[in-house]
C-alpha cells in the first residue's frame, strides 16, 4: 500500500471531473513527493486534483521521489517559487499538512492479475 498525504484538502469538483476525464486517456499521473519514514507515508507537493482523480479511477500514481533533492520549484498564482529542502522546510510542511487527507493506493505488485 502506498499512502500519500495531499498538499491541501480543498478541491474544485468541476475541475476534478475534467482531470478524471483527461486521466482516463493519459493514465496514471506522475507526482512529486517526499517520503516520511517515521510514518510510512508520502507527502505530495503538488497534484491534489490528479491524486483524487487517480484514486477515484483506481490508478496508482507514479511517484517522483524528491526526498534527497536540495530544492523544490513550484507555482503559486502562476509564479515560480523555489525553496530549499532543509529541516525548516520539512518541519513547516509537517505542521501545515500533517492532518490533511491521506489517500491509499495499491502498489503495482499488490493488484490482482
């Protein structure tokens, strides 16, 4: 089982339906995450709609592990923001997102053939 904590809990239902329709054609999404060994969960840094869509469609996302990266670039209101991935970043991330929705996905070798 792969457990992924979402960046935030809110989502737009109409946008989610659009993402699900696209995903039916494109397949499982690739999502940047870092691993929390203490709790055996991944923390997503993007893709809340894509993760919800994959979960609804029974698809397992492809995780791009950024656990050992030095920095992270993401967008806020269309602008690129780069942050250093250091202990302060992770402490803040846990504080802000530790109680968010967690979605569980089957690992590829766990699915029925």
